[in-house]
């Protein structure tokens, strides 16, 4: 059985109960699944005994073949998968395949330049070509503006100073209550005087109320 599709980009989803096919756009690969056609042979119980699951599950045979011998090989694989079926079943299959193609053709357009079959989403009606050969001007303009806007946002972000505080800042502990005192002259917690006093021995400054110099140990009282 030699089967040829209007496009090589399709799947055979047929089961022993009936026939169905999915045809794909050559650009975005979105698929259109044809209507399910029940097998009258299956209903009448004329399938050969012992075939088991030969076609029981969807074959999922993708028709993405190279030109020339690839299409012929695809037809050979189909023939091998359907080997052993009755002549009546094969006739049903061929008829269903033709009907499915006629149904799917209404959902695809062939580009006259690259000769690929594309869906309506990938067709530039004004140019009469697929969007890969003739991109839509309005879409490209919007995309270019969005790309430029993102570039400008990144450039401005790199030029903006985000952090303006002190990097090397240490927390001052109140010598009276032992809690962080803040940066004022009096402790935020207990109100103790935080004025600095100078050590007479080494000159190190210490908060008011400190009993001994933290540098040399000299008494500050």
C-alpha cells in the first residue's frame, strides 16, 4: 500500500477501532487532528485473529522525512505496521487517509516561495508568503521596540546608584545597658550620655561612663 500525503509532517493516530491523523504546521509545529472515522471492519469483527496490539495503540508515526527516498521509506514503515490486516481494512484506511487530508488542507496554506505548509498563524496574508519569508511588519516593529526598551532599562539600571549608605558601619553598644545605642548623643534604650571621653594614657576615645580604656586598659574614672 503506497500512501502519499500532501505534507510529510503528520502523525498516524489510527487504532484498530478507527482512523485519525494529525497534520502539523512546518513552522510552529502546531497540529490539526482530523475527525475520527470508525472502522466498519472492526465493528463487524473481521480483523485477523492473533494480531493483538499490532495497531491497538496509536502508532504515533511522525512523517518528518527527508525528500526523495525518505517519503518512500515512510510509506514502507506504514505498510509494515499494517501488514497482516485484511484487504477490506486497507481499503478503509486509504479512504480515511484521503478524507483526512482533504479536511486538513483547509487549515494549511502552502508558501509559494519555500513550499512549506503553514497554519494561519504563520501566514502573512498581505505578502502572500509565510512569516519566515515575509515577516509581518507591525509584529517586527513592536518586537524591536520592546527589545530596545529592555536594553535602555538595563543601561539606566547600571548607571543608577542603588545603595548610598555606609558600608563599614559598626553598632555602638551603650556602656550602661549594653544594648545598641544608636548614633545620637544619648542611648536610645536607657538615655545614658554617650559623649566620648579621651584616655589620658593613649588618647583613645571611649563612650562616657566607660570605666577602663578599651585600647590600653587605663582607668577612665
